[in-house]
C-alpha cells in the first residue's frame, strides 16, 4: 500500500488540492474525506491536481465521480489537472472525460474556474 499525499493550497483565489501517490482502494477514503472538508467549508469550485498521481484504480475514479455528483447538487464543480496522456487515457476509456472537466495544466484549470 503506497501512502498518498494530499496538499491544499490557494492559487489565484482558487483552492488547489494536490494529490501525490497512488489513488487506489486503500487511499480513496482518505482523499474523499479531505475533499469533503473543502466542500463543507463552503468551497464549491476548486481544482484537483492529479499531476503527481502515479496510479488510479476504479475506486479512485468512483470517488472522483461521487465528489462530482455532490458538487453538482450544490451548483459547483471541480476541474481535474491531468497532464500526461497516459493518465487521461483512463478517463477517456471509462467515459469520464465526457462527464468531468479535465485539463492538462494548472494554468488551464485556473482559467476555466476564473473565466
């Protein structure tokens, strides 16, 4: 089991949740708890940066969908930063690229939220 790192910073007045490590069945609950804290604090627009995620399994993907659904009910959204094509392929194969907002860079994510 690889330990995951979750860091929350604000960039251009937008919370950015940076995740590093493996987003798998062992870590998805921990990540979900942190994302719920962000939403519980009243933030309904933020970035989830997956640049340093080396692996994501179906539980990690399901967690991202659950957070997306929660935000939709609160008139919010998040933008995923997924820079590598190999990472984005997972979202394309599962069809999540048509549901979630996925961009290649933090700059693009911030532009999407602030634009």
